[in-house]
C-alpha cells in the first residue's frame, strides 16, 4: 500500500538521510508545537506517526519552546518522558491530528517470542534475565528507563536519562574497575501500559556494536513490544558475535 508522506524533522536531531526516503523534510527546532502542527494541517494531514529518538537529557539544554509548548510544559505534573509525550499527543489531537502507533508500518520488525539467535541462553544467563526482567519492569513503571544490565546474579546498571548504550558501557566499566572482564546480560522491556504511539523499545545495528564493546553476551527483549531495525542483518551479526537473544512474553520468563 502506497501512502503519501509529509515529513517533519527536528533541527540537529533528524538524520538528513531521511530526505532520500521521504522527499522534502520540513525542519523545526526541538520544542516547537505551533508551526509543526500548522504545517501538518496545511498539508491536510489527519493522522501522524512519531519515529526516531530524542534524548530525554535535552530537558537540560537545546530546547527552543514556542509559546504553546511553554504553556504545555508549565501545566505538567512532572517531566517524565510519557508525561511530556502524552501532552504533545493531546495538543496534536486538539487540532484534529491523531497520533498512531509507532509500529503502524513496522509490524514485521516486531520481536516474536522465543530464541532469535542460534545460541540459546545458558542457565546462568536465563537466571540473570529473570532478575533483570523484574528490575526493569519496576524501573520502567516509574518511567525512569527500560533497560537493566545484569552480571553474575546482580543488577550492575540501570538505565536512566543517559540511554541504553551508556548504561551498558557503565556496567562494563564497573566490572573492569574490580579487575574482571565484563560478562553481562541486558534486559530491555516495554513500560507497563506502554503507549505504542511513542517510546517503543528499539534495537539496531549500533546496539550490537555497543554490546561487543561492553561485553554483553545475552540479551532479553519484550516480544511484540520491541522493534529491531535491519532485522535480518541484525540477527546475522548477532550470530557472528555469539550473542544469545531471547524474545520474552509480557509476563516474563517461567520460573525454574
């Protein structure tokens, strides 16, 4: 099905390569609401999809809010990711623009349940996945982060604003600081009551590079709620690295 696309981007955040796929891209500073909404309405857009990533740490700089955004931010009870993005979605809806699930055109990239790689997790890795799953779901419930790094039966690092890659590298550094080479398991989950319009967990080829640098040997992700970009190549490279990747149902792993 061919769908005409009207593409908007964020200055200094959106990859210019998007122009080769979507044609002309209109760019706006991070924090603007009025002009992007007006651009979509002028093009007759009534449904939109959010894609890509903006670091939550941008709250501390790089945001140029317009008057509408200032009013929205002032009305929020907190500045958690979900709180901000739901408020943005509400502003779009006020102007007749419905935000769809970010997976609307990407359902074929959603992770299925079960092993995704040739190597299966070892019993020790499965135990770390169970521990990490419980911890990650608790942290995600507070909209702090969605990733936990586990090693040898202990939670080593928890993702917050710095993002998944930085959490993995921090876990590696902690292990090395005690004279051990990192052998880590990463667990990445969706939030409880995950709003599929934004902040869906995503893996890509750059994730594999960081896994190699950080000493990650196993990876558990939530099935049907995680997207893998370049999926075939991702799994080919994961097999080459000897990674064990498991798609876990929303209820978690069965106890031993």
